C-alpha cells in the first residue's frame, strides 16, 4: 500500500470533522459567505475554525474577500483573490490609463 505525505493540502469544502486529522498546513478556498449573511450556522460545516487555522485563503472575488474580512478576524495578508475564470470568447476591455498623472 502506498501512503502519501503531502506538504500542503487544499480544501474547497467546509467540514470541521477534518480538522482533527490535519497535521500539515492547508489552503482553503472560500466561494461565498451566504450562510453567514443569512444567519445559518451549522457546527459541522462552519467556516470559522477552518478559516482561522488555514495557512492561506483563496477568495473567488473581491466581494467574497470583503465579506470574509467583515465576518472573521483574519489578517488581510493571508487572503488572495483568484477568480474562477472567464469566457474565452468574450473580449476584455482594457482600461485607459491617464498619462497626465
């Protein structure tokens, strides 16, 4: 039987029962905070413990990052925004740069 010993884990699902088994750093992806916004909390699927213990957190938008900072006491340096993607056929408009500044 082969056993893997990873250096880091990446979670995109919230389940606090995993915490007792995790002995290595992990990254957590936060998609939204809809449960927090609607006052629905479940101990089993609460983000609080996972968020606090994460080595780094990925948010899928600036709004999700803002919400995360509003609901939890987390260092901003611990959070990165990485967008899910975009339609490859959609044109991206470039912002005009004001050269007078």
